[in-house]
């Protein structure tokens, strides 16, 4: 065996030794490292909810020109879980009547205009009625309100 072959074999052996040490350590770190907890910024969520209400008020709540669904709004929240943020609109609507479902869809469409300008921040819209029931929603910008 010549010197080049010995050097190649020596480097290969070192490479194998390093991999036998490094990969198990990385696997252990991966297994025992907890994922980062989602930090919910309540102040940001509250500010954005106020911004959405102001947007609706400016565009659909002008005195004498108020949209029929505008008076049904009880409040707006930003709901956040580990991965997503949703606009939640609390209303005085009920799920049982076709008129209320139509009103919820109109409200969803109006809020969608806000969402179009903030697509990376938000993941959906939920319209909640009496009893906190979801009566309208939109979980994708490309899908219709339902």
C-alpha cells in the first residue's frame, strides 16, 4: 500500500469516526430539545382588532350610509394559537335564520377586504353569533366566505 492510499484510508477513518460521534449527539439534541413556545403578543392582537374595527367603521359605518350588517357587530378579536392568527367577529346573529347567514357572509366579505391587505399576518376569518357559534368563516383568501 502506497502513502497516498494510507492517507486516503486515514482520512476516511477520521471521517467515519467523526460521523459516529456527531450524528448520535445531534439526534439526542433533537429529541430532547423542546420546540419554541409560541409567543402571543396580546398588545399587537388588541391593536390590530381596533384597527379592523376602525377600518369597518370608516368604510361601512358612516352615519346615514351604514351597512345593514354593521350594527350586528359586538366586537372584534384576534384569536391566536400556536401557528395561526384569525380575525374573530362577535355578532348578535343567530345561525338558524337564512337572513343571519347572509348577513354573516356580507360581514365576512367586508372584513376580507382588510385581510387582502394583510395576508401574511392573518390566516382566516370567523364570524361568531349568539352562543359563540361560528356562523360564517373563511380560512383561505382564495376560498369564498361560507
